[in-house]
C-alpha cells in the first residue's frame, strides 16, 4: 500500500468522523428544539385567558424563538428566557415547564396564574431567576427547587403558598434574593437559611411565621434587606442581627417581639436607611447612637413601650423623611420633653412627623414653624402635657395635608397664618384651651375636608369665609363660646 493511498484513506476517515460528529450534534440540537417547541405549546395550552393575544404568535408559522416573550441563545437556538410578566394572562403552569433545559429566566409575574407550581420545575438546572410574584399560585413551595443550583432570584411574593418554608431552599448556594412576602406560610424561619452566604435580600413579611428569629441569620454578612414584618414572631432580636453592617432595610414591624435596642445600634448598623419596628413590645429608651446612622430615611418605632427622653439625635440625619414614635410612653410630662423637635429643623426632607399619644409635656416650641417645607403630616395629638401657643410660623409648612394637635393643653389664639396652608385636608385642634376668634383666613383652606375645633374657648362669630371650603364634610365646633348663627352658605355646603 503506497504512502499516498494511506494518507488519502486517513483523510477520508477523518472527514467521515467529522460528518458523524456534526450529524450527532445536529440531532441533539434538533431534538432539543423539538422539546422546547412542544414545551411552549403545552404552556400555551394551560393559558385559559389571553386578552392581549400574546400567544397568538405561538404557532408553527414562526420559529419559536420569535414568539412573543421567548428568547433563545444564538448558538443552539434553545429557549433561555420566558418572560410573560404583566400580560393579563390567566391559567396554570404546565408540567412541561421543566423541559426547556437551557432556561435561565422564567418570569410570569403580575398575572392571574393559579394552581400549584409543578415539581418538574426542579429539572431546570440552569435556571437563574424564577419570578412568579403577584399571581394566585397555591400549594407548597416545590422542594425540587433545590436542584436549581444556579438560582440567584426566587421571587414568589403575593401568592397563596402554604405550609412551611422548605429547608431545601437553604441548599441553593448562589441565591441572592429570597422573596416570599404576602403568602400563607407558617411555622418557624428555618435556621438553615443562615447558611446561604450569598443571600442579599430576605423578604418573609406578611405570612403566618411564628417563634423566634434564628440567630443564624446573623451569619448573612452580605445581607442588605431583612424584612420579617407582619407575622407573629416573638422573643428578642438576636444580637447577631444588629451586627449586619451592610443592612439597609430592617423591617420587623407587626410582630410580638420584645426587648430593647442595643446602645450602639447606630454604629453597628451604619448603612441603615429604613428602620421599621412598629407595633411590637419593644421597651427601654431610644439609643442616642441613631444619630450616627446618617443614611437613615424612615424611622418608625411607634406602637411600642419605649420610655424616657427622646434624645437630641436628628440633627445629622439629613435624609430623614418619616419619623413615627407615637403610641408609646416617651417623655416625662416636663418642660424639656420636646427639645428634640429643634434638631429636626435640620432635616430638610422630612415629610411626616408623628409623635402622638405619648407623655410629652412643656410648651410647643416655636421651632415647629422651621420644620421642612416638605412636611405633609404633623401629628402631636393626645399628649395632654403639651402647652403654650401655636406659633404663627406654622404657616411656613405650606405642604401640610394633616395637622393634628388635638387633646393637648394648647392656649392662646389661632394664628391667622394657618390660612396659608392651602394643601391642608384635615385640621384637628379640638380639646385644648384655645381662645379668641376663628380667623377669617380659614376660608382659604379650600382643600379642607375635616375641621375639628370642638371643646376650646373660642368666641365670636363663625366666619362666613368658610363657605369657600367646598370640600368640607366635617365641621365640629361644639363646646365653645361662639355666638351668632352659622352662616347659611356654610350650612348649605354640598359636601356637608
């Protein structure tokens, strides 16, 4: 056999082998394409309502990679993204949803899907994002999701899932966002969730979770959001949670938690922006170290049992927007109880200040008139010990929508500058010791719905200018010393 013949035979053999390999790969790709196409047809078959006719393109006149909501990889033409969010779809998920094995993102959020999520979804071993939020999915969360080892986002909020949080979720080594808000999940928070070192956001609010918060969550050093509110959790917050220095959002409101906050909390949570701990059983004093949390935006700790003086801590919190410390036992009924209000004048973004139903005493400081012009809600009612006059500077708060100073010991006259508050919808000044006449300028409050001035010592006539308040549905002037008659145009207001 000549060398030329050997070389030619070898070359022919190599070409034949390459053809076989290419043919084999082609058959795999074709087979995969068929699998994906059939899976999409099965998904379409379970969609019972499609008012926007999204799936009308899902037919064989087009390659499935061109179907609306479907994206494919360029190399193999396999389905990688199925995104059908906010399309008014109704139906259930087909068991074939687990067949497109190249799928990386599955998003059917904000629709009306129902039924259980098929266990076959665990076959999507390349899946990175599963977004089923705002539907009516029910049953238990599939434990097979533990097979989706590349999963980064698991978002199931606003559904009807029941049962316990599967411990298998803690086997997802790359999970960054676990969002289970607003379902019907029960039982305790699995301590094994503390093993997901990649976790950045943990949202478990608005469920039926109970018992203690596991200390193991303090191992999640990358965590920036921890939301456990609106459950029935009890016990104290583990110290390890307060050491999560990257935490931005902390929401535990609406539980049965107790204990006091660490004195160094503002130092141990330096990046905190939203600190929401309302409606629990917390006690003790408010730590002055919150003054170091310079990124703080929302501070809501109302409906607890805090006591003592509110520290002068707000001056450095330039981003502060909401402060709610009402319904507690703060203050001593003494002259300096409201000194902290002056520090709030540095907070130019403040929109809501609620300090009602505490034990505050002393005169209402004139600095109230120097609060942020962005302020929309100012609520100081039912403190009993707050005295003094209402400063004319109150007229500077031109964006106020609610001003509630009811049930205190305020005296003096009503400043006419209140008439500058053209955005005011609700004005409550009843149950005080205010005297003098109702200013004519109150007729400028044309957005007013509620005007409550009962149980004061007001005198004179009811100003006819109130006829300009065409939206008024409540006018309460009882138990004053007003004389004359109610102007006919006031009685005849269309909303009264």
